[in-house]
């Protein structure tokens, strides 16, 4: 077995909450930790082991459009104070919809010198979790035993992976279910 020594850990945690029939609150955190005294080149000094980044984001998402309607970021721990200058920049994603092209739009708004790679990484994961949160909200058994109507934009699934390929049976099935619902309306 290869010798190994743990030197770094990154933990990304995302929770989704149904706040009412038409919105989710998605909370995320990204925590980087180092396990040895390490030299910070940007500060020209050694720092003790511990947390390097502790970034928190709260994102309000409208259902079923998956439009980001509000966002708040808090950089609770960063390696240099200048990093705090990008906290307010998270607001640039308000109005984005989580659908194909979300990653590109996120990178345009928060990538490079416009933002923080770590915050953008966290929000990327929060976007995927918001889609799962939407499915959880739609499929959850409600009082009376039923579920919510299958009301969503099928483009969020189309060609997103092998399972949801446009010519596959699963995409066809959910598209047909939605079509049946629209015909009944």
C-alpha cells in the first residue's frame, strides 16, 4: 500500500429547503482545511494548521423556473483580507436560471478577476442541488397522499447526462408525462 499523509480536505455541503410552493432556499458551505503548518506565499509567513476557507452562500430559487431570485454570501474565513472584496459580487448571479448554460453564465459573472473560484465552485454545486431540491419538492407526498404537478422545463434534463439523453427512454418518458398533463389542462 502506498504511504499517504493527509494534507488538505475540502468539504462542500449543500442543503435545500422548501420555503413555500414556489421557492427553495439553498444553503451551501465550502470549507478547506490544511493539516500542517503551511507557508502562505501571498502573506510571506507560515500559518498553523486549520481552516483556510469557510465560505457560506444562501440562494433563493424560484420554482419551477429555477431562477435565482436572491443570494447572500459570507466569507467567514479566508487566507487574506482582500478576498472579502468579492462577497458582494455574488449578487451578480441574481436572475440566472439553473439550466443548460448555467455553468458558463456563472463563470462569466464570478470567474477570473470578477470573483472567487472557491465561491463559484460552491455555487456550481448549489445549482445542481437546487435541481435535486426541485425534484424533491415536486415528488414529496403531500397531505392527502398526492404529489405536486410535474411542472418544470424539460430542458434542464435534456442531454445533461447519459440517462437524460434526448433520444433516451427516460427523457421521452418525463416529456410525455408533462405533455399528458398539459393536454388535460
